[in-house]
C-alpha cells in the first residue's frame, strides 16, 4: 500500500498543473453557475445554461484527454517506468497509480460542482422544476464522459508516435459528449460509456504491460 501511495504521489507532483487546472475550472464554473441560478429567472436559465456549459465541457474534455496523453507520453519519453521497475514495484502498481491519479482529477473537478449544483437547485426548486432523479442522471453522464475522455488519452499516450500525432485523438474525445447529447442521459448511454472506458483502459494496460520500457 505504501508503494502505491508513493507512486500516486509522484503522479500528482509530476502532473500538478492538471490538478491546479481542475481546481480552478471547478471553482470558476461553480461561481458562474451560482451567479446564474441565483440571479436569473427559470426561462432565462433554460436559454443561457446550455450555451454557457459548452466551453466548460470542451475545456474538461481537452484537459482530461491531455492528462492521459501526458502521463503515458512523459513516461515513455523519459523512461520513468523503466526507472521505477528496478525498485520494488510492478507494472500493475505503476499503471494503477496512474489511473487513480486521473480519477482523482475527475473527482476534484466534478464533486464540488455537483454539491454546489444540488444546493443551488434546491434553493430554487419552485422556479426551476426538475423531475425526480434528473440531476443524478446528468452528473452520472458527466462523470462517465470525463472518465471516457481520460481513458482515450491514456490509450493514445502510449503510442510510439510523436506527441503531435498522438494529440490527434482529441477529435475522438470530442465525439464522446456528442453521444450523450444525441442519446440523452439514460442508462443505455451510461452502459456504453462504461464499456468504452473499460475497453480503453484494458487496451492501454495490454500496451503498457507488453511493451519494452
């Protein structure tokens, strides 16, 4: 357990910019959301919120995909795993610590937003009518979108190409939110996102575990 925590600490330090970015984006989005919900009428919210959320979603998609790429690409180019593997660690511990660090970034980004949104909507529940469970459906989908985009970045980052072609995976990541927009926030989409994320992580592990370090 100590080895895993040490590896995870190294991931956090090496990619601190993404953690700081998640805190800043979460805080800024929470502030904007609080301002809109508390100052606008329900009809205005229906018109403004979808448009205002697009830049936030794009930043989150690009940032999380970039985090996955950065973790694997930096490891490959600087031979970090080759150095760590001579210590009492395994490839599985290295990979799991990397994924755990990415998962933590997603939580830092979304948990404060979800809590603030629930509190603010509850304060204006009469002006902002929502059917039971809608917030849970939305945040479940947002969480799975973030995980899927991060998993795509991880898979692309271990590719043996240079960084610029590797980042060409970003258009693929951009398609993931579109799936939810088209299909909605139902359990079917959640299942598809879970399967897609699991497939990307499994494929990344296969690459990482079988490639020379």
